[in-house]
């Protein structure tokens, strides 16, 4: 009789611990989803990684304001921002290849561009000068995320 009581106690304890573990997993998953939403992170789909976009590219001073990604950047480096509509924290430090005619340059994403249309970019003068003369100001380019 005593062993039967002990068996029942272990059985219910095991069930109880399984329920606690299951609920803990749900709670952690919910917190991670919440954190992703707070950061605005959105992983790129495989299609977006392969897709080429066409938009306007202009240049900007990346040293005058802090960037959204918190990445140290200089105007003589190859850095840039994608549109706020497309940007999420998961884009930070991703590489984008920009092409104009036979010229191309790779930049690192460090920020979002509030004034840009969805496929537009702003990049450093150093990166822009690889594609066109600075006096042009704004150019149409094709760009894509580099995997």
C-alpha cells in the first residue's frame, strides 16, 4: 500500500512538472515575440535577400547624427540607410550591393531613412562617388541585399 501511494505521488509530481515546463516555454516564447515587436525586427525573407530593387540613391553625412544601429561610421566609409518602411533592427550591419551601369559598391546598413521612398537609399559621399560624381546629387540605381 505504501509503495502504491509513493508511485501515485511521483506520477502526479511528474505531470505537474511537465505542465510547469510547458507553461514556461509558452511564456518565454511570448516574451521573445514581444521583444521582436518592440525592436521592430523582421527577418528578411529568402525572396527579399535575392530580389533586386530600383530606387533613388543620394548621399548624406553619417557623422553628424547617431545612427539607429549604433555602429561607428565615417563619411569616408561605405555606409548607408534604407527606407524607414523597409528598415528593422535585423537590417543592421547587413551588406547591400548598389549598381549603376557598370559601377557597383557594397555598403553596410547602419540606419533608416525617414524621408526615403520604400526602395530609396542614402549613402556616404565615399560610396556615392563610386557610382557617380557628387554634383549629380541623386541617381537611380539597382540594389539588393548580399547574402
